C-alpha cells in the first residue's frame, strides 16, 4: 500500500497560531504551482524504483481549497498517468469555510475527492476572531450543509480547544453544535504557542497566556467523554471517528508505512531498510528551480538504524488506541517489545494497558503523552 501527500502552501490569510509552511498567494502563483506539482509528480515517478498505484492521497496545507476543481482534477490526472490511483482510493482535501461554495464542492467530488476535511476550529464568533479565522460561525454551518449537498458522505471537522478565555461551559456548547452536524470524523487540536508564530510573540509579551494544565486536562476529558458517548471511536490522541471511518491516510503515518510527498514543504517516509524520511524545502523559489532543471526537489532528512526505528515505531504506535502489537513488533525487529524497552515500560506501567496482543494508552495516558513517551526516546 502506497500513499501520497500533496502540500499546498497558500492561504487567504495567515492564522496567527499556525506554524505550517504557508503564505498568502496570488491566483497566478497558485496557477503556476499546479504546473509545478504535475512536474513534481513526473520526476517522482522517474526516481521511484517500482511505482505503485496510490491507495490514499491527501491534499494538505495551507488551504488546498484555494485551488479550483479543475486544478485539483489536473493534479489527480497527472498522478493517475504517472502512478495510478486505486479504485476506491481515499482522496482527502482540506478546506476552510469561507473558501468553498456548493458549486466548487460539487466540482471537487466530480474530480475525485472522496473525503473532505473542514477547518471549522470553532463555532463561536468570538473565538474565531481571536484565532484570526476568516469565516464566521454561520459560514461554518453553511459550508457543512454545502458539503453534504455536494455528496460528501465522509466528512471530517476540525475543532480547537484550550482557547483564550474558553471555559468548560463554552467548550460544552461547541461540542453540542459539533455533534449536531454528525460528521464521520473529528480532529481535535489543543491550542499551542509554536515558536515563530504571532501567538508565541503575543504570549512572550504577556498579551496572551496558555491554558492552565488543569483546565486543559478537563477540556480534553470532556471531549473524550462526550464524543465517545455519542458513538465515536477515540482512535488516536487527537482523532475520533465513526466505526469504519478512520482516516486511512493518517493511519499510514502512524503505522510507519510508505508515504511519498510532492509540493514545497512536503514530508515523506520511505520504507527502505529501517526507514528514511525526506522533505522538500519550504522555499518556493528553490522548489521551482529544482523542478525546472528536472531535479528531484526532496532532500534526505533522516536515515534510521534499528534502534531509532524501534523508538519511532513506539512513538507513533502509542498515539493510537491500537498501541503496539507485540507480535508485529517481534516480526519487524526480531526482539520482544518488553525486551527492547524494559526500563521504560516499568516507569509507565500504571498508564499502559495490555490485552491479548497489544500494549496501549487510554485517554488518561494520552494526557501525559509527551512525558510518558520520553522514557522510550
């Protein structure tokens, strides 16, 4: 199974909390970028020893919904010609309310997009304004309705929590609104202050403050309780899904399987040896020049040895409710999970659970994930 990530580094405006590679782009820049992505696909195919059809494709960003349906279709046609796309492949596209309408969403469906991820972030206008979002709460609802009218039956909604001034009552109201829309998938993001962002500078100056740890934990627990009660599977630290509606593409990441990437800022994992990670530099000029000279724009980021591969396998696996399959671990690394990390497992024994085959965290363990996982690293 092979997957492809496509990075689209353009936004209508830059959100003050976001540290992903993106910039405000003109229509001409976006037009030119689509051409570059097609060229990137051709060069990637030439440098891939045995190209296989893709089972999942993910348009991320940035704001991929700034691309027209015709541009999305052109990119997918190039992928089909160079690699092939499996019948029934999960093809996801991230979109923001305020950048899509019914006609555009219908065009995306016709172009081949089967899964839509809407960056709602909040259903409260005050929160949206603080976050620097370009849409209002009513536009979020209209975008969801338009997505359903366009035929999307695999819809993911993003919601942020631990926002400035947000209490449990306020979050509870947002959860009720979220559940009323009955999305197949929900992604949650606790607000963080990433280095280099406007929010980080505002926190440094004292204008903003982080959510207290106790309140953060209470909000996370409330989300877990209410969403699981509503029938969602909490299948990864930040992700919930109806049965059978997990994001197949993201599971490729967490299972440490082969995933290629195109687009400036894209990251890929190559299942070769103990694994390799590659990235395409976050520089549009360098990206353009490499492709115009018919050069592969990706650069090697990390080559793993056995020990590093085991550590990352655990780091990624324990993010999910499936955790670590001990039989699979033995098959991959020729040692038992317990033999590879005896001291770490002893230190976190009260948080890690065991069934007949797997070791995993529950939501309580995920709240302490960064601390607990550090014992393996």
